C-alpha cells in the first residue's frame, strides 16, 4: 500500500510540475520527489548513528566545496562568476563534494563500528569475536542459558536468511516443526531483551546462493567469524574451509561428569531394555544407562554399579548392574544390540 501511495505521489508531482513549468518542470519535479522518497527509505532502514554520520559528512563536504569555490572566485572576474558555465560548475562541485563527504563518513563509520565493539583490555581483531547463529542452535534453546552464564563472549549475529528459514519452519503445516520454529523466535526475543547478551540482526545475504549452509559459510568467511551450530554436516563443511565451529552438542558432552567402572549411582528405571532382562534409565544430563536385570524395577529408583561405558557417534552410554545382584556373571555385557541401534543421527535441515 505504501508503494502505491509513493507511485501516485510521483505521478501527481510530475504532472503538476509539467503543467506549471513545462517539460523541464516535470523532470525537475520527478527528480525531486524521487530523491525525497529515496531519502525517506534510507532513513527508515538505517540506524540513527548512520543518519548522523551521513549528515556530518554532507556538512563537511559542503564546507569543503564552499572553501574551494571561494578560492577559485578570487582568480575570476566578478562579472564572470554569474555566467552560466561557472554557475553550473559551482553547483556540480557542491553536489560532488557533498556526495564524497557522505560516502567517506559512512565508510569511516563502518570501520569504526568494528573497533567500537572491542574491549580496550583486549586489543585483538574484533572480527574474531563474531559468532553467527545457525537455525539448529536457535531451535535447540540451550544457547540462551549458555550466553546468560557468560560462556560466549563477543557479538552474536543473526542473519536475515536464518530468520527467514526460522519463519518457514514456524509456518509449517506439521505441528512439531511449527512448535520448534515458534520456540526459536521466543528464544531470540528473550536473548534480545537480555542486556548482558550482545546480539545483532544483519541484512547480509548472498542471492547467488540458495542453500542456507552455503550462505552461513560465505558470511563466516567474509566476517572471519565463528559459527554456532548443532548441524553435523554444516560443522564438517565449515571446518574443511577453515572456519571455527562451536557445537553445542560437543560442549554438552564435554561438561558431562565422568563415570568410571565400579562407581555407584542411583537411577530410576524408566523402561525395558532390548534384552529380556535389561532395564533402561537416564542420568540428569540425558545419558542412557542400561541396567542388567533391571527390567522388573521399571518406574523404581535403584542403586547400581557401573560396569562399562560405550562412546558412540550419537553420544555416551553406560552399562551397569544392580548393587548386590548375586546373579552377576563374569561374561561381558552384550553391546551389539545398542551399538547397531545408535547410528549417526541425521543432522540435515529436513529434521528440524
């Protein structure tokens, strides 16, 4: 609707200018309105700091043009100053210096923006402090708690194409995907309102690339930034191109408490295992525990003794026996049913 109003305004102004001053009046009116609308759009899309820098550069440009015109006028006869060639020259010089002043100021401000984020106590390249959030890590939700705990420094960037993907997920016809997308927006809104978390939305996009993973890699290379993700495939692709990847799943695995054979634990048996005598429980961090002869204790808390651990592509598993179990044998636990079942999880975006 807004663009319709702008188009009608341009047409009306051009027609009015042509009626009042002929063809030249119509052209001048059209250009004036076009410039006004361009300025209006720029002001709407730009932060207040950029607008201020633009005005400062424009003022400095006009001032420099004025000084140059004043110096040149000292070497020209007074009657020649009012001639058409010199008047045109002065107008062109003024507009050119104004334009150059704006562009120089904006580019200088862009470079200073990187420097202003950095801490004076850490004179390192600020681009090393950029972290780009992937859709998977936003939906996961743990990034909020990790950031609030202060384990992630620097500025977290949310590209527009990630927001677009999150919007597509939130608009999905599948209830589970829709809930994940909406949860992702709630996580971002909560982080944005937290004064302790530095987060910026950026418009940067790569229209010649269709895949979101490829856009993330391109953006990380351009900004020399790190990528925060849970996507296994993106993790590998980014690492091959020399990009540092921070994987929340790897972090969670790293901070899990070590459990060694012979250690005593208390766990609730939540379901039956794959073997007829086994029960399955979970630690607070989600680690699966397979308890020998634990099937009869489903929904009960039991004392167990760890017998061995198994590290798979999907995570860690613990095997244990009941404390005081007299039926324990010297035969090792058969791990084959679980090692076959724990295949590498699909981390593709279709799984969101």
